[in-house]
């Protein structure tokens, strides 16, 4: 144990004296600049009112109440089209003549719309708000017409809303889509940086001029990395969501309990990578190109159940997939650690499997497996 703790302290203080790991915090800080403003708001949209009635003005007022849209009234469509072509607007909506008259008569109404679809997120938000506002106005006028025709309020409610739906917030991610992707992205960065540090430490110790050190020295050196990345996990999963204003429910103790198995699983994976790469420069030539595919396979961007079965199999072989599901569930969805024991066990199981695979690859390369079977064959003959 004395050798273990000596190696542990040596690597720990070595990393503190050369804090290259702080580049991870710098990277996250720069990346978070795009999220500081929260969700997209005040998208300029042109409204050309050709009806000039109480209904058209009510529609414009409803658009102004939307947090996503900033309605700008234009006198004619030509000026609005020029501005959207010059990227001053995201969309142009023209309220046609006789808009109120057609609604009151129950006739079909078409609102011509011309949008800039080059920004998919902005275009989608505008469409959702416009559709919702138009449906709200239509419901109000249908209610008025049916009430004037002698329908009771209960009858109107049954006809217009025959099915009462109830929405349960199974995944309340906060103020924007970024709060869904952000935990997954942080898990990728934490795993990627720790894999590089652990694999580099492994390769360096295995290629010392004086020969490979005892295994207890390697274990102590690798475990000396854990306190630094546990500290980084507190910053990434505890402090950073609070700074950006996202939902953050997990306590610091829960964050450490969730991160520790992830780091152990990454240690097992680093053993396999060490035996496969064998050279320090190969770490940066390979791992640098794997972070983005692993991020997409984690289920953060695209549901795992919607992937092909063989892709799902690959996704479940990655510790970060289970860690993303666990950390997002506890930190954003309000689940408890007791709901995520299977995620923790799967991460530890994967770490053990990768460790065994790394040991087998090393034994195969060093000829220990062939020597074992040769000796066994000789013993059987004798």
C-alpha cells in the first residue's frame, strides 16, 4: 500500500503542477457562450395586414405576446420580401382581405406565408407559434358562433374538445433544447479527456527506459488521476448548469457517486486502448476523431431505440451512453440514484470487460498465452 499511495500522490501532484486539464474548463467555457442567452427569442417576423379589422389586429396582438416572435407591421409585401431576402426578417405573413368575414362565415382561410428556412430552429419555432395562435383564434370564433346558435357551454366544450389530453413532463429539460444536449456533451468531454490522460499515463509507464514498473505502481498512478476528474465533474455537472441557468437537481454527493463509476469504466477502456495503440502519438491521432461519433451514439441527439439494432449494440458498449442516461435522469429529470443502479452496474461491467480484454491483448502480444498453452500441452503429454 505504501508503493500505491506513493505513486498516487506523485501523479496527483504532477497533474496539479502541470494543469493541462484546465483546458477542459476553458473549452466548456467557450462552448457555453452560445447557450448563455438561453432559448431563441424575439425573432423578427413581418406582418402585412390587408384586412384592417378587429380580428386581424387581434391576431397581430397575439403574435406580439409570443416570446419567440417580434411582429413588425409592414404596409406592403414588397418591402417585407426585400427585407427577408436581405436577412433582416425570418418570415413574412400576409393577412388577406376579408379575413374576419371568412372566419365568421365559417369559410376556409389561407394566410400566405413566406419564410427563410435556412435556419431550421428559428423557422420551426415560428411555425409552432403561428399554428398555435391561429388555432386559438379559430377556437374563440367557433365558440362565439356556436354560442350565438344556442349551444350551451358544455356542449361547445364537448364538440370542440372531445378528448381531454393531459401532458406529463417526463423530461423537463429546462429553458431550451440546449439543456437536453448539454449533459450528454459534458459526459463526452469528461470521458474523452480522462481517456486521453489515463491512456497516456498507461503508455508512458509501460515504456519507461528502466522497464515496466510493478502493477501496484501503475494502479496508484492511474488512481491518482481520479481526484482531479472528480473535481471537474463537480464543476461540469454541478456548477455549470447553475451558471447557465439550467435545471440542476443532483447534489454534489450524487454527482460524485455518478461520476466515480464512469471514471472506473473509462479506466478499463483505457487499458484496452493502451494495448491497442502502444504509442503516445496514436492517442491524439485516434481519440480526437472518436468523440463526435460517440456523442451521436449516446442517445443525446437521436433516440437509441430509433437506431438500427446493430448500432444500438455498439451504443450500449460505450460507458458514456449509460452515464449520459444516468446523469441526465438524476440532474434534469429528478430521478434518484436508486432508479439508476442498472446504469452504474453496466458501466462497471463494461469497465471490467474492457480491462480483461486489454489484459488478454497484452498477454497475446507478449506471447504469454502461447507459452501457457505450450506448457499445458507438454504437461498433458507427460
